[in-house]
C-alpha cells in the first residue's frame, strides 16, 4: 500500500454505522439461515449464505471507499486481498473451535487481527490514515463473513467438516478467495476519483456480490443442482437490478454517455 494522503472525509448518504449494521447483522443472519434452513429443508435454501455474503461485501466495499479515499492508491486492491486473507484464517479458526457459534467467533478473531494490522500500518509503516485501525478491523470482519457466506452456499453448512469436504478439499476455496477479494476491492477501484459517489460505488458492490453468488451456484452445480439453481437464478436477478441501478447512476453523473460501437477489424486498422 502507498502512504496515506491528507485526511479527508468522503460524502456518505448512508452513514458508516448503518453500513456496519447491514453487513454484520445481515451477513450473520444470511450465514445462519443458510446453515439451519439447509439442515431443515435441504440444500435448496443454502443460497441464503450467499445473500449474507452480499451484505458483507457491500459493507466491506463501503469501508474500502472510506479508508482508500485518504490517498492509499495502490492499496485499493491490496486491502481487498488483505480482507479475504484475514477472512480465511479467521473463518477456519472460528468454525473449527466454535461449533454453532463459529461464525461469530470468526468475526471477533478477524476484527482483532484487522485492528492489529491497522495499528501496525499506522504506527510502524507511518501511513497516517486516521481511520486505518477501525477500517482494517471492519474490512477483515466483512471478508470473514464473505468467506463463510459463500462457503455455506456451496456446502449447505458452516460446520468445519462440511467446509473442508465441500469447499477446501476440492479446491473451491480458491474461487471463494478470488471472487470475495475482487468483490470487496473492485467497487471503489472502478469508481474512484473526484466524482466518486457512494450510491454508484455500492451498486457495483451489489453487482460483484451477485456475481460471487452466481459463481457459487455454478461451481456446485455438478454436486447438487438443488443448491445451484436457486443461487444462480437469484444471483442473476440481483445482478440485473443492480446493473440497471448502476447504469442509471452513470448516466446521472457522467457529462456524456456515448456508444463506442464495435471494435475495428484488423483490415480497418491496416
């Protein structure tokens, strides 16, 4: 990450506390709903875990926009990878030792790890970002819920044995890592600049979260169509709605929106 710039406060129509509540409470409700409903009614309802992940992704993306607006620069993608890196460690630890309280323990562990990393960034690396400690704690917690939520959607449970068998042993954890990290870092990275606005940035977070949900459905389609189909269809519905909102925000904020047409052919370029 690059060093932080002059302190500034981004304009947020939705305050940070509301975003924390949305991501933390909504994320955990989705995770637990995906786990218990799948246990009671079958894997067809495991998609609730992915809905919880979307809540966490939107929260994480909003926190990224707040901390990276201080001029962190190349730290925008780095902080997304950091979130998911901490998330995997915290999630596996929490689910391994916590049983039914595993997701909550994982979030607590992630928050502590994120706080420590934020302190190191500000005190040791002299990044000079006033909200660095709280932001890294939030992003780490959001990354953890994202990991657990997507994994629950794939496995139909957040029990550690189910996660190991259905997400880690078959390599799906790599997909979870990539789509989770990109979903958290990409929204602000795609909208940063002097005209960045919270609603436009968060609409991209919903787009990226829905793509993560669709991919979660696709990768488990060979194992369980019952869990794949709802995740894919609901993910597509969220994607269509969020993309329409994003397009509307782009037209609102852009000076002019024009079509570029098709790319020129090789013959036209020669």
